[in-house]
């Protein structure tokens, strides 16, 4: 059975939200309508596409909007996140390392592996209603 990109995106979104207590992770922001932002790399990078470790929960203003956002002001955004202790420089370096990995399996096998990892993480987090 094929594992769709949307299915994995939904699992990623749920994990990233739970880990952020449901709100935007930008310092001082409590907005709960958020999307997972892929730190460092665009979501087209398969190596970290579904890796919740590499994502940060952001409201639309801090994700792509006119505030100090991850997409419009990436350098200042990175400084603000690290200065506030939301993430560390070591974390950013680990994301960079993971993003540089070469994927050696076919995409469907890769998705199946991420499905298992994401479901295991949701189960570990104790999420209710986690999918089969
Ligand atoms: Zn925000």
C-alpha cells in the first residue's frame, strides 16, 4: 500500500504541534493556528521532509508573514529563535547534517519507513486518536 505525502504531512503536523504545546514557537507568540516550518531547508529536501526533529511550529505571521518570519527574514529569525533558547546552535547544526544525508532507498520505501517513525513518535507522545 502506498503512503501518501499528505498522510505523512498530517502526521508531521500533529507531532510538531504536540511538541510545541499547540502554539507558535516564536518567543512570546501564543497563536495556536500553526504550520510546521522546515528549518534550514525547503520541504522538497527528502532527507528531512518528514523529520519532526527538524521542524518548528509557527503561526502564519512567523512562518511566511510580515512579522520577523522564517521565510522572509531567515537570518534574523534564526538569531531570535536561538537567542531566546527555543532552539540551539547545536540543534541547527544537526538539522544541517540531517539535511545533507543522501537517501539510498526508493521514495515509497522511504515514506513507509517515515510512517512507522512518525506513528511511533505519536504513540510515544501519547497522542489520542493517532492513526493506524
Ligand atoms: Zn507566531
